[in-house]
C-alpha cells in the first residue's frame, strides 16, 4: 500500500508520515465545547478527521484516537445562566447531542474522550511545572504563560511575536508582564465553577486543557494533532508553547493538520445573519450519509462553501453507488479495498480523488456487474464511512413505496413472464418506473434501483 503523506501546518509542506512507533499511532483532535448543538462547521472537522482515523486504522496495528471535551468555559457558564440550569446538566445534555449528531453522520467514536473537568489535577501539575521552568508566573490569583520566555512562539502560525500581538485580541491587564501573555489559571467567584489550587480557588484557561490531556493519553510528543484552521492561533500555538516548555521537548506533535473554513452561500455562518445551520437542522430533512458526503466533497484543507446544491449532488452520487451495488443479487461476504482509493486517501486525504475512483468502480458495475467489483466498491467506500447499508435499506428511504412492495411486484412480474403474460409484466415494470424504480433482469434474477 502507498505510504501516507500529510500536509503539515508547521512546514506547509506535504510530508511522508513517519510514526514515532509504527505499532501504535497517536492521534489527538480538538473536540467540542459543549454549550450548544453542533453546527456544520463542527461536523466538518469531526468527519474530515474521522476519515483520517479510518485510514490510520487500516494501515497500522493500533491507533489511539483522543478527542477532548471542553466542559469548563465562559461560554458554557453564560449559556447555563441563560437557561437557568446547572453547568453539569448543560454539558451532559449537549455532549449527548454531539454524540447523537456525529453518529448520525457515521462518525466513529474516539478511543478516548477525556472531559476537561475530570483532568484538573493534570492541568495544575503542568502549570506548576511551567512555573518551575520559569515559563509561567502567578499574579493576583492568575497564572500566565510568559510568551517571551519561549523563543519558538509563533512557529506554528508562521508569524513573529509582534505580528501575533498586533493581530490578536489581547486582554490588557495590569498583572501581565507582556500583553501577549495568556492565562493558564484564573480565579472563580462563588457563582462560577472552580477548584482549589496553589493559586487559590479558580479554573483553568482553555489552552492548558488540551496540553494536559494529550500528554496524559498520548505522551509528551505524539504523532498527529488536528483541528479546524481557526484554532491555529491562539489555541494550538499556545498548546505548543505550554507543552514544549513544560516537558522540555522540541515538538508537541510531529504533524499538525487543519481543515479549512466553512461558509454558507458565500457568507460567514452566524446566527445574526440567519444562516447558522446545526446538524440537527439538516437531519430533519436529509439522510446523515448525504450530509457526510456533502461535507467530504471538498478537500479538507480547502474552504468549504455550504449550499443546498451540495446536498443534491451528494444524494445523487449515493443513489448511483447504491444502485451499482444493487445490480448484484448475492450478498457481499468479503469486502476488498481498491488500491486507487487507498492511494488517493494516502495522498493528504484526497477524498475527491477517492470518490473519482469509486465512480470508476460504479461505471464498471453498470457495464458488467461482478461480485468482485461490488466488493471493491463497498469495501473502498467504507474507508470514507459510506455505503454501509444494503441497497434495499438505502432505497427504502428514497422511493415512494417500500422494499416489501417492490419485492412483491417483482415476484408478480416474474410470475406473469413465466405465464407469458407480457402485457401484465410490462405493466408492472411501467408502474415501478413511475415510482422511480428501475428494474434490471440478470441471469440470477431481477434487481432494482432508484432512477
């Protein structure tokens, strides 16, 4: 199989993926901040790196996929106050929504899903180490990272410190040594979640969460860290600074991957513009597999402009793929993997290239269907999280009559043909065609698909 190549945000170059330990791959993906239903921007990141996880699992003996849950955050506090519910109730309910929505898009569960609130001790220990290493300092109940103490700050986002300070929304506070210094720990009042610490009652800053949890489950340096491009600065830049300074390492992760921005009909998605789309909204009107494919049609590193036409395109494509599988009457017992699909995905997760290879397999099926081609089509699509249902299950939701009725009419047509009642046979075929069902007679029987 082709070796995996990935575009590393640190170098902005496509690199051959060389694992730290080929027997055990470590993957960390920034997960949800659980205060509201996931939107399609959240889903894009989850599904893009779900494909990566599937590819890694196919290539290596063991993969540990860690996706964190941020359940302590000022947005969560504000949302809980607005709803007049406890923070724990809000985060538990919202995480359940996230699991349900991503599962509806055929997203696999990570191997480990650590919640920030369950790893406060690890965060406090890392902050103490940063203070000991003289990369952080305590001031007025806060602990801050001293940006100027880390000479490589800005390497990930490829900007110098002056540019980063000028382009960031910096909180000006008298207790900071420098304007760019960021919070590792901050005080909490009686109405805000908090924990006892050497610096008083308080809560962690956002960035320290991922540094502490990734180190616990994947080690001080691991293979791949991924997330949305909006996280490059400040979140991921600050993660690198904290982790490298706490552990005295050159790198936190060997490869950093980031998916592109998502817009809706050419505009930034926002509630004020009325174009804020949640996964729940889409699932009311579209199959989860259609939504998944629509998210994958654009290469993960490129900006994705979400339109209704993408959903139509994805639905038509899936109808065609399932229709090709429906040309085989016998069940597929052993799925295989097309080398062309694998090589496309190994080339920086080139899903559009993999889909082109799937179309070639479907073309072969429509010309001369065989169980071998069908096995390759289904097995290769599985690497994308697609075609995991039977054609009957898929088309039952797409046609105007259910599969039981279709099978009954096909049996009636077969009986009519056996009795040489070709008028009745043609009548049944025409009736099904009106319902959007196309029949195909083969030596092993009659198959059907949606038009």
